C-alpha cells in the first residue's frame, strides 16, 4: 500500500491510498470529521510551538530534554530520586517522559520486555516544510 498525505495552506489534510498489490484505482479520504462540537480533523501543529505553550504553564526549569534516566531511588515519603546520565539527581513526585521500550523507566515501572504482537502502525513525522503548508507531500510505503 502507498499513501500520499497532502496539506493545504488552511491546514486541512487529505490522504490518497493506492494498493501496489491489487492495482485498484486510488481512493481518496478526507481527514475531516463532523462531531458533536463542530468540524474536526487532522491539523498540522508545529511541535516546537506546542511544547513552548505547554512549558509556559510549568515552573521554570521543570522540563529537561534529552535526559536519560539511569536509576531511581526511594526518597522520603512519596518522593523519588531520579539519577540522570549526566550525573544530575532530581528529587520528584512526578516523572513524565517520552520513553523507549525496555528503558530504565520501563523496568522501574515493572513493564515486561517487549515482544512483537503481530500488529504494526505507521507513524508520521511531518517535517517543517510540510507543516509550513508549502504544498509538498509525504509518501508512506
């Protein structure tokens, strides 16, 4: 299957799906929807802008990027001491992360090692040129 994602200047996106096996003509799908609260759908959001907006709501210095957790220790009451690869130790009640499978945090949480479940998905990383509504398209194979 081959899919072509296009975004217009308005931010609206559509996807054209073509089967490379069956040879059927391409089908086009709108990514818009109408729901209880009006029109919705997929919109392009610049990650940097989104993160900056979310970061404004937190105390300065609360977010650390590109940090690898190497170990954790129990601290007083409900606190944890989180050791970072750069030698920093952070005392915290809450740890939120974009974590990878089989990481130290996954082990700490008691997650079992990963295994293939027979399911797969396509994850798209839309480049700035695409999100800038330049009319370019992203191919998924």
